[in-house]
């Protein structure tokens, strides 16, 4: 039993060892700091410490945050990256990198390392619903699959090697706009930055105001399995009442199963019980997992909501309710808003948004006023993402209602131009 727990924790198929922070490139070993690199002077109070500074602070070490930090560090900016968690770890994610992400990763200089870490090419997609299915080639929209357990430490390590200061297990709080910059706390440290990129996710952004009511009704679950009867190089989407589940082979023998469901469908069940129910009710899904074994713990995220997007922090919304992100901060990834997971474009959007935010933050460093930079970033964010977000919102109701989606599958199967148009509409420029 003890060996099994160790195997699940280290996820041997990825080549990582969680206990020593090593990974397959061999470059990074015990370099991530779980505590800040600064120590208090002897006898000093933890509440009154020297203020530290950086040109740009990135709050959140996911794809958007590491993409921003890496692009900034590569251009010589003094950037500090703060991540509340430790690495490596699993995250709720479809673990599919759509094709435009290749271009972003190439510009960041990490694409060869990601491919060497075991990323798989994904060339086809299949939608399954009520016993019917439609398979189509992705063509120019082919992507990559790699676990976040492998990808996130690789990106953080690349940012650190490029010159970024990295602080893991370092929660940030009390983000405030002060004069011509921002101030916040991390652990016992007080920090000041000319620009801040908030990439800590919707629920984890530093609070500068009271918590607002969340009307979300969706949650996400994710786990890795071995022994799944799924062809490598294909991403598969299973639609069920109230949600959908995506499957894709990642590095090694692991298959990622990531699903989104509404709370009414989950009905308070534990993840294993809910998963067993889904496999019974959806024969095509159950057949894939007949001989499968779960090899990591279930990961979950709650209160997932769609439709409200906030690429920059504001002092308050139009109804006068306070906002959780300081005015003028640049928001990227889930901190700016969720795209419906059905599209498989969330990872690519996060990387691209981090790159955009980094480009604007460089201009703040060069003297651009924060308000003007915020307007510039908001316009760039909307230009880049608005169209695909709108199309994803229109497709989402069909995915939640199999009786509506089922009649569409034959058209996707027999008319490749239709499936290609839907794929292109939920992607950025290739």
C-alpha cells in the first residue's frame, strides 16, 4: 500500500520525482524556493520588514503566469514570479495544447524541451454522444498533449533560468494600487512593482475588496489512468447530460480524463462514485476504462462560471460592487475569465494571454502610464480572444444536452468543412 501511494505521488511515467523537484532535463534540482530568498533581520517583527521591489510582479505560476514571466525575463526585465502552490503537481486541465500554442512556445524558446519531455502529437478528434460518434482529422489544427505535472515545472524552470526570481509556496495578498505602481504582501515580505500581472486564477486572485457572491453552477474533475483503451494521437470528447468529459493520452502510459459537470448532475457524490456512474450510463466511455486503473488522486475545482471576462483590474464594477483585483493590474488566464473547456483552447489562450500581458508590462517598465497600458491590453485581449469566446458560448448548451448534440454528429462526420470551420472558429491564428 505504501509503494502504491509513492507511485501515485511521483507519477513515474512523467520522469519526475516530486520529493526532490527533479525532472528529465536534469537542469533543475532543488532550485525552487518554497520560502522567500530573503530573511528577516535578527529581532525584526514579521509585520514590519524591508520593502522589496521588482519591475514586474507575476502572481500565479500556471501557464499564463509562467508564459508572462518567461517572456519578460528573456527580454531582460526584472520579474518576480509568485506561486501559492508547490511543484510538480496535477491541475484540473484537459492537457491538450491546440496548434497556435506551438507558435507561442516556440517564441518562448521552450518547444523543443516540451517535445523532448514526452509531449504527444494529437492529429484527430472524436465526439461521442448517446451511442453515436463522429471522428475527424484536425489537419492544420493538430496539437500536442502533455500533463501539467510535467509542463508546469518545465516552464517555471525555464523562467528561472532566464533570470526570473521564483517564489513557490508563496501566497500573495492585499494587492493595492499605490501611486505609480502596486504594492502587495507575500509571506512576511512587503513588495512593490511597477506593473502586476494577475494570473492566479479566478478564485485565487489576491483580494483587495470583499468577496462577491458566486453564481457559478459547474465544477471540474480530473485524474490520470493507465490501461485505457484509447488510441494515442486522438482527443476524445464524451457528452452526457449536464456536462462532458475529455480524454487524451499524455506522456508515458497515462491517459488524462478531465470532465466538467453541473452541481445538480454531480449530486454531492464522491469523484469515484460519480465516475463509476458515468461509465455505466455511457457505454462508449465505460468501454475505454474497462481495464483501466487510476494512477493519481482526483483533482477538483469548483464554482466554475462563464460569460464574465475581466482582462484588467478595476476599482469597482458598473453596479458599484467592489472588484477583487486592483485597478490597472493586467489579468491573464483564468483570472481574466474561463473559456468553455469543450473547445480545447484554454491552455493555448493562457499562454498567449501571458505573452500579451508581458508585452504590455514591458511598456509600463519603459514609462507608459498604467491607465494607458490597461486600455492597450484590454483592446489586445478582446481582439485576440473575443470571437472564439462568443462561438464557444454558443456551442456550450449543445454539449450539455445530448439530445440536441446527437443530430449534429452525422454532419460533422460527413461534412469535414463544417468540423474544420468549428475548430478554426475556436482557435487563434495558426
